């Protein structure tokens, strides 16, 4: 049930392709099946970081079983991905990680 949400003020030329590639990346780094991964990308969001509106991104990653031991590596992978795809420098990206409890995340009329 990983959910990746990216909010950015940057332009994204091919949002569909970016979401598909982000899905593949998450499947690999989290070792989760693609059919459970959700990716949300919001572009042209009014945002400021360090007092200016140069390209930036705020990212949320929520997943059942997300380990604190993995967040450094995941952060590197996601920052590299976003810097390559939408040209947001790594030092202008914040990522919020959240480990979801199975019984606190609903799907298909029940919970995980």
C-alpha cells in the first residue's frame, strides 16, 4: 500500500511517464507489488522554500512496514529521481516518511 505524493512548483513534461517510472522505482526499493502502489503528482503548486520559489518539491511516502533504517537510502533514490526528472535540486526537496499501521489503512472495503 505504498503511497507517494509529490507536490512541486516545477513543470513536469510527461506526468504520466513520471508516475509510471516512480511506481517502478518504489516497487524496486520497497520490494512491494506494483498493484498496491499509488503515486500522486501535483504540479504548478504555489510554494516557497528558503524564501524563494525556485524549483522545489515536498514529498510524502507512506508505507506499511517502512523502516527507519531504510529512509536514508530511499531519500537518496527519490531525490536522485526527482532531480533527474523534474530538475529540482536535492537540497530543495523535503521528504516526509510515515510507517502506516495495517489496521489504520483501508482498502477494498477492509484494512490491510
